[in-house]
C-alpha cells in the first residue's frame, strides 16, 4: 500500500486499539496480582505485595493439578508425535482414490468442538473397558490422554506432513541402492530430515495439552488437572492468586521464548561460521593445489 | 453386548483388509506401480504405521463418535438393565430437546431451544466481527510490515495465547466487574453514577469469546494474504483501482481459503466454548455448552447429554459444509 497521511493515522489508531484490546486485559490482571486487596483490584494501588504468589504456591490442589497437567502433557507428546508421524507417512503412501476420505477422518477432530471429543471418549471407553474386562483402563489420566491425542495427533500430522512433502525420495532410493535396510533408511535418513518438524510438533503438543480445558473437564473423571482446578477456583470467586498464576505462566513462557531465540541465533551463527570455514578451507585447497587441468 | 464388541474389533479389521485388497487390485490392474506397502517400508515400520494410524483413526476418533451417537438414541437406564429388554432405540432424548420433560405443561422446551439458537447466532456474529477486526492487521503484516516489525507483531499476538482460556476469561472478569477498572473510569469521568453490570448483561461473555479466538482468525488470514504477489496490488493501483477495489477483487478472492479456515475455526471454537461461559456467564446466561455439561454432571443423564452433544456436532458440520459450499473450496484447502 502507498497510504496517504490520513490512512496512516487511521491505521496507527486501529493498531493501538487492537493491541490495547489484546494485551490490556492481561496487563490489568497482572497488576491486580501485586495489589493488596482481597478482591483482584487494579486501582487504587493500596500496597505492593507478593503474598498472592505465596498463596498460589501454598495451594495444594493447584500444585497437585500442575503436576498432573505436566504428566499428562508428557504422555500426550509420547503418543501424539508418533501417531502424527505415522499419519503423515500414510498420507503420502495411501491410494489416491481414498486419500480424501482418510484426510477427512483424521482431520475431523480439529474441527470438532472439544467437549464433544471429551464426551465421546468417556462414553466409548466406559463401554469398551466394561465389556473387555479392562476396567483399570477406565481412568481419568488414560481417558484424558486419549481424548487430547485425537486432535493433538492431527496437529502433529499437519506439521510433519508440511515438511514431509518437501522430502526428496531419491535420497531414500540412494540409501537403498547402497545397501541400507528399510529400518536404517527410516532411522538415518527420514527421521533426521523430519527432526525440526518433530520438535515443533512436540512443543505444540505439550502446550495444547497443558492448556486444554474443554476435552479434559469431561475425560479427567474424578482426577484434577491445573485447568480443572483453576476452573473450580474461578467459579468459587475471584482472588488475586489466580492473577498471580497468569503472571507466572506469562513469565515462564516469555523467558522460554527468549532462551529459544538466543539458542536459535547462536546455533544459526555457529552453522554460518562452520559453512564459512568450510568454504575457506575449500578455497585454500583449490588455490594451494591447482587442479591438473589448470596446471 | 458381544455384538458391539465384534463391531469394535471387526470394523478396523475389515477396513485394513479392504485397503490391502485395494492395493493388490491396483497393482494388478497397473494403476499403481512399485512394491507393496510392507516391501516399501519394511515389516517393523510397516506394522508401526498400520497400528498407530489404525488405533488413532478407529479407537480414538471414529468408534468414540459412533458410541456417542449410539448412546444418544438409547434410554437412560441403570447399569444393570443395559443391554436388557428395555434397552431399545428411542428418540426420547431428542424429543426432550424440543418439548422438554413429559410432565411439563409448556408446549416447547424454550430454554434449551433458545440457548441453542442464541449460541449459533452469537457464534456467527462473533466470527464476522473477528474477521473484521483481524483483516486490516493481517493485511498489514502480510503486505507492508518490515521484517523486524513483523517479528514484534507476531510476538505480541502470540503472547496472550500462552495463557490458558480460563485465565483469559478471568482477565475480562477483573476488567469488567462492578468494581473493575472500566467501571471506575466510567464513573470517574461522570458518564454514569453507578457501575454498569457488564457481566450480567453478557457483554463480558461476548467480549471474552471474541477475544479468546482472535489468533485463530489472524493466522490463517495472514498466511493466505502473505502468499499474494505484491506486484498484483501494485499493478492494480497503477491502473487506478481505488483501495476498496483492490481488497474486494484481488486480496479477498486470493485469501479465500484462509478466510474460510479462520471462520470455521473461530465458529467451531466459539460455539463449543465452555470456559468463557462458565467464568463470564451469569446465572441467567444462555449458552449451549454449559447445558450439555449439566446434562452429564448435574442431571446425570448421559444419553441426553450425548444427544445434545450430537445436535451441537451436527450444527458445526452443517456450518463447515455451508462455508465450503459458499467459498467453493474443499476441506483440504482450509486445513493447511
């Protein structure tokens, strides 16, 4: 666009309002976490305190829920990434005439409301475990992991598929020609190629699991995760300890994002340095020992 | 009972057999070439692929959905009578949605019907509003922002989404409550004398719902507009097209898959939202998902809850189909 001054001002105004809407509520909540009154209050600031943070960490249910959420998140990563990988590989190999049907089935959980996934998981596994005599599997953690895995596996599949479509099959053929076995090709060629996609799928899987509420609240049965404890607390009434939790979560993720950015820049710089060194070495070699044709 | 177990194990088996038969047939008729599935992947990896995807597609996705639909057509019975002579298919749960309890005198079950249509209607409105709010920013990010500014914008956009849905809704409660900062400002400026009950009037709920899924709209839009060649916009401007022509005839048609994908996601998430109605809804708030929740955990009537969930699912499917039809797209184009 080549906007005139009027359009420029209008857009700036719009952007300010947009980000005020986006970040304002969180900023307000963050301030209330440090203010002394019992009820989350922003103004007037009656005194700065960290009591709400200690109240948060002293909350046994909340801490137990946090542990449970971390545990479930790890299990979901362990299930969803392998399933997503398998789903993506099958997508590239399935017969073209049934591909769209397969796609419809495995992507449908992304477009299904979370509570429906939770309900259907509980209904099915209650019947199934009752009929097969595996009642021990009818457990909040198992059901939550299975329910969340339905759509989180689909996220993972979409991420992995995007990278898999750029995979050069001739690499695989070359390895096979040189005598590699199929498991070797899978382990030494395909998996390393997909590694960045697998890593981002794992991170996304963990985060989606950690903050999920709609599916979890049905599937968790009598257990509690951080989100379900939190929902109970919020329904009982407002306390600044809840705001404190939000501050902690934002702080942890911002620190994580910055650490990742630094790590990324360093490894990028290291890779660039390696490449430069290799180029220089190659040039030195070329100029030091001229090729026979030139001599 | 044993009949349903045979189905649970028989269906996946039948489908797997069908796939291998199809593969064999295609190889014989020359449609497909090359080795078979296990030849191509090796036995161990081939087995892993089939088992992982089979378990996912059937035991995590399809069979639970079928079990839910099946349950929605059954009467509510104590466990001892399940599968007994009284366990017959019935439309009772759907009848209840329309007409309420058999003992009630009201003609229609207005409470639930109203909540349902309000949920669908408000979700559509919120979807449209979110599109209007997000489009200018998505366009700016995709077409005119510099790389450095884009990074900052992306970070600012993603930041609120690290915080989970319940906390985001809670933030609106802090903001809009009668002693909250908005009311303080309104009263301080003399616009009102007493606090406005934003939460009781469901303003908080609608704002919270719109806020909760902004990101699901902006990223598909951004991705779609980003792939548009800037020269096309330049060319149109050089040829004298006014700004709204450029958007209506160049950018919007190009961004069609992104618009459809953002709208479907936002609609589905809004209509299925549970956290925001629980946190921001008042006692008189009408929203469909808390009613479904109560069928399960207040009324303990699971078949009825399943029927309500199925009604919600069907309306979401209809919405997706209508959007696809209206935009003339296929499902694959919007779930990228």
